[in-house]
């Protein structure tokens, strides 16, 4: 067979298939109308993989207005408009999407996601192989770590399982996909897996000058793709430059710009991989400090939003608790008081079900499911602040989904309203701060200032994140009406279509 020939130790011509392009082709394969469902052999039984779970997840997230810690949207569903955008393919077959589907199936018992075990298992298998084939830094851990003599056996075993899943995939008519007309994605991924293993062994265990590790991402052509993306972006509407235009574009990137991929590029580029220009022009931004916000007490006639917090569903509570952990992580990076840093986080016991984060339900199930050891679990005080800010956000911004508010200072308004809501309840939100006396002073007002700074900072960070995500949601759902742009599909015919 050709796969065995390419991976044989006696043959030095090893086929290297670009992982990004392979996943893009594979994702396009699964999304086509005739491949909405297929089967693969997993742990002694045949499991089905269905595209409908991706569609249902996208519909549910758009309906709720909150995503389950993943980037799936209508652009991922309408893949045919962005066939060359491999970022969408990688985000679709990612562990975040698998965690979201598994959370809805196991924890929430959602009826639309019953029988999704095969889809989740297949996504995790592809995501694991994709991480191994795209190792970027020698300091990474887990499957994203580079191939070396220490983990080559473990990675080889995991990659061979994924290759067997791909080669055993069958259609509903029990015909193997690798023998069908749509075999490119499955077959090339399996060839790439076995070729990478053979190449890594050749470089690591060779007798003369062996390598300590192999960064598989360096074997891909993403670097050329990023460079060509920058060249196309230098000429405005003309994305097919001649030799003179290419020369001037290269001069611009060398002297006044940097080789950095745009957000709409086909490949993703990390910040530390960008090549800086020869001459760099930077300026600092001056933002008003948070303590300059004047907090005005509310009138007694204003209605409190605390009465609506209990109406939030378990879906929203899990998403908000996950976001509260992200807010805590950002706050801890700039926090100098150790007692305040301990007050905003929560220590999770071994059995998570024994710890209640709200008055009724456990809201940390999504965070626990996504946690690989690095996520922060927020305290009950930060969680309550985030829930109050979400209610205020829905009141001031999200009340009418067909229109976006034009009111100025929405962020400050939400922060002030949040402070007013919890002004008399600071002792219940952060009781440990006053007990430990986080600063050496006899004036109790200093302790309250620490609590108020925490409340303002948490409200500000969550509100900014929520406004940014809602702006993207509004543009995609309301402005574009859930229709993906056709610019990537018809690059030459779309110049005068205002896209």
C-alpha cells in the first residue's frame, strides 16, 4: 500500500502533508451534504459522527447569546464560503466544541444532543492529532509538546489510533471512505501522521547530530501563507500583484510594517512569531484609572436586578462562572494585595459536587470539564458581581436584539449600577478581606476601598468582554443576517459588492 511505502524505514522520501490544509479538507468533507453522517471504529464498536450536533450547538448559542467557551458560529457552519480559511476548520474540530457538546449531553441532558458520544470521541481524536502535528514551542506540555525521545512512543501510539479511526471510517452504506471519491481528507491525514512519526524517529535517533526535539509546526507552509497574505493586503483591492507591486510591498513590510497575518487570513499566527519591522513606531495609550469613576447612589425608586438573578438557567450560570474565572485571572495579574488575591478565587475540593457555588445548582461543571490544570475558579463574590453585570447588560444593551444602543458611557453606567447593587452587601461578598485585614491600617475605610476596587475592576473587565463579544454577535446575526461573506469564494467578482 502507498502509505506503507511512504513510511518505510528503507525509503527516505517521506510524504509530508500540511496539517492545516488536511484539517481544512477534512472539515469540508464532513460538511458536504452527502457526508452529513458517517461511522468509524472506536474501542471495539462502530460509532456515528453527525454534523447536525455542530448545527444545533450554533443555534443554541445564538439563541442564548452566550457561547459555551468555544468559537463556533455561523461562519463555521457555512464553510463553503470560506473553503481556504483553515482557522474555521481547526476551531470546528477542537476540544472546546467537544467539551460544549459533552456538557450539554451529560450535565444538562439536552434532548437535541442525545447520541453524540461518537461525534465527541472523533473530535477529540482529531484535535489530539492536530496538536501533535502543530507543536510550536519546546516549552509546551501535553500533546502540544514537541516530539522528543521521551514522548515519541506515547505520541506514536496516540497518532496510530487516530490514523486507524480515519482509515476505518465508513459511510452509511458500509463503504470505506478511503475508497470513495471523498477520500482526500482522510487518506492524506493518515499519510501525514505516519510520515511525521517516521521523520521524527529519523531525526531524533540518528547516530550523527541527533535532534533533541522536533517542532512539527516548522514543517508546514503556514509561514509562506502568512507572508503571501501580507503581500496581498498591501495592494488594496488587487490581491494578484505583478513583480513591481510585489517589490514595493516587500519594501513596505521591511521598513514600515511587519510580517503579521490579518484576522481574515487563512492561517493563524501567534504574536511571538511576527517578524518586527526595521523601524518601529509605537505610542502608549493613556486610559483613565478606574478609581476616577464617581459612584452615585441610586434612588429608592430604581428597581433592583438581584430579584432576576435566580431566574438564570443552569446554561447561563455555567458560562458566567467560566467567564468569572477569566476575569479573576486578569485581575490577579495586576493585583498587589495577597489577601485580595485569595479572596477572589475559590479552592475546589476533589469532589466538585459537594461544593455549591450558587443557592441551587452547581455552576462550575463547564469550568471543571474544560480545566486541564490552568483555569481559575472564581469565588462566590466575583460570581455574583458577574451575574449582576450580566443582568445590567441585558437591561441596557441586550433588551432589543434588533437594535444596538447608541447611548454613550454604557460601560461606566453598568459599573456604577453594579456598585450600587452591592454597596450594602460587601461583607457577604468578600468576608475574608475584613477578617484578615488586608492592609496594615486601623482606618476601616481602607479595607472598604479594597473591596470597592475589586468590585469596580471585576465589573469593568466583564463589561468590556461582554461588549466586544456582543458587537461581533450583532454584526454576524443582525447586520449580516447569519449569511457568510462571499468575498473568499468569489475574490474577483466581489470587488464592487461592498464586502
